[in-house]
């Protein structure tokens, strides 16, 4: 064993030991380690290697296209600009058009895209901030909210279900958490708000907690990858403003025990938010089609808010989502008004002031053009393809599906490096999602995967990738070492630094 390999093994052993310590202790250890120049050199070397790999995927046009770090002296002719964008689009659309991508592009049909583009062109100047000038924005957004609410049980409760259109799932979640915080502060005089969030819930809840001064309490999941009810009950306190459930969770595509969480929320008179950003436009139709889908929406009296993304399986353009509330008395805490500004009366329903009204117009147009039967047909195709993928994975002895998902399928391996399998899939053109705790990858099935031959190609490529790993079980290429380090490294501050550097790199112009 050479000196380098021996040192690496010692480092890995040390990291494993550190991982057993509580998180606050790990933070202290990391702080102390960073004071060592030797350790810092190792960290810097590892970080540089990772950033170098990330740069290749982030900046593929560097040296190939003209970079503009300042305005050109004379404007570029429009036809030339359009050609540049056309060439870029042509390079980037191959993967998602041919079904090589997990999620990301949920419809992708050329006619559908053309229809949305036509709507945008007609409404390109619309701005909901100026609803007096563009009253159509009120029509579109109120009807989007109403149609989505009806799909999620507003017609099965005596309570009024209301909401707003937002820019995406993250904003919907942020707004909901701000709403619960503000209500709790005014009604219950809670100054140290807490939310109880299963570890599989979306990272947007962490962002909301950090932005709005909310303490986030993460709870475990059970053996079926669902929120642990006992853990949730145990963590409720007088400062709890809301509990969270997913339908479905992003990592594993699992529906949390929403009915039980609804009961808990009612018993303790606290808010209960269901994150249905990923599943909201699938589950209602899956249920109608006869699939086993438990109640997860406003049919349950304890559910007080739901986030659902129209830009995912609603098949609208990126830039719209819906946040729904049980009653206007709750929604009003989301709104912002100011009446003593020298610029006049200012009020807005969401974080943004000016917004692209054309996106809401597209959303409205897509919803009414597809209709209920269109969504049923799409969900039927997706779930059929997902079933075939699950059957294909189950036939591979080296792989194991986590839980019992419908169409977001996470799988791992007990005998092989799952991240190296993913790397070989990447080499074959696939763009999948690397996940942690446990180490696994997932594919979110969309309409792109229902096209002829896509499912078979996925399973065939998966089998071939596994054979490659079996031939070279200790080899780690591409991004596999990065994923592995991310999964194993307990010193999360190091990873924070890498991610910040990545974001810096995103906005760097390579001239």
C-alpha cells in the first residue's frame, strides 16, 4: 500500500468516526480542523478537483461562443442573435427530447411548446402588479387557483379554499411558512416559531426557516421512507406553528401518512402544510384511475395549506405554481400592504412586485386546453411506463427500489457503488438525480419516458452500466467520487464552501 492510499484510508476512517458525533459537536470539530494548515491544504485540493469537474458541465460554451462581459458598442443584428440562441437550444434539447432526463421537462411536445409560445407572445407585456392596466391577469390567476383547488378537494369541504399564483414551488413553500409565522405571532403571540419537517421534505423548508427566523425541527422517517408519526408527536411544543408532509417526497416519491398528520394537526390546533409540488397534478388523476392513493388534500380537515406546481405535471411553462389555503383568514397573512409610502399605495400578494403576466396566461391556457380527461390520459401513460421501469429494476438482482413509489423511483445497490452506476448511465446520455441518506439515485417519470423505446433503453443501459461496475468495482470516474464524498463527508461546511464557489462560478463570464 503506497503512502497516498494509506493516507486516504486514514482520512476516510476518521470521517466515519466523526459522523457518529452529534451535529453541534461535528461543527466544533470542523472549526478546529480548519485551523490546521495541513488539513486546510487537503480540503483545498479536494475542493479544486471537484470545482474543476463541475466547471466542465457548467461552462461548456467557454471558448466556443463569444462571451459578452460588457455591452457591445453596436448592437448585434437580431437574426444573428436568434441564430446563436437556436444553436444553443439545439445542443441542449437532445437529452430531454429523447427522454434521457429525470423530471425537468415534463411534457416537451413540440406542438404544446408552440402553443405556449403563441400565448406568451400575445401577453408579453402583461404585469399583474398593474392589474388596473391588465385586468386579464386577475381573470387568469383567480381561475388557475380555483381550478387547482377543485382538483385538490375544494368541492368536498364546506371551507373556502383560496390561494395565489406564485413563481414556483420554492416561493409557494416560503410564502406558506411566512404566513404561519405571521399568524402565530399575531394570534398566539409566538415569538420563537418552530416547524416540524421530515428529513425527506424539500430543502425549501430549510430556506424558509433561515429566511424568516423559524426553528426547523427535522424528524426521522420510518422503514417505508414515510414521516415517522411518533417522532412528529414527540417534537410538538407550544412554539410549533406548523407540521409538514409530502405528497410525494422528492427523494423517494413516497406519500407521507397525511391522514395521521392531519389528525395530529387538528388535535394540537396547529397548521399542516402538504407539499404536493411534485404530486399535486398526478395523484388526483391516479386515484380516479384506480391506483391506491390515500387522501392527502383538503378532504382532510387538518390540512390547512397545499403547495402544487403547475409547471411540473400541470405542463405549463416554468414560472408558475399555486399555494392554497383553507380560508381567507389564513391567506391574508401572506399579503403585503403599505399605505404611507410617498409613492402611493403599494400592495402585492406574493414576494414579487412586477411579474410576467404572460406566464399566468400560459398557465390558464394550458389548464383549460388539456382539461380533466387530458390529465387522466397523461397520468395513465406515465404510471404505465413507471410500472415497466419498476419491473425492469426488480429483475436486476444488484438493485433495490426504496419504498413503494408510483412514478418517482429511487433505487440503490447493496453490492455495488450506486454512484458509479449513475456515472456510467451519464456516459450513456442519461441525466439522473444523485441522492443521499441512503445512497441512491432516482428517475422521475414524465411524458418524455412514455415514448416508444425509452423504457427499454433505460433498463438496457442500466444493465450495461452495472456490468461495467462489476468489471471494475474499485474504479471511480467522472462525478462518482464527488457524489461519494458528499454522501460520506460529515463536515458539511466544506460542502457549503464548494456550493458557494459553484454559484460564484455560475455568474462568472469566461472570456
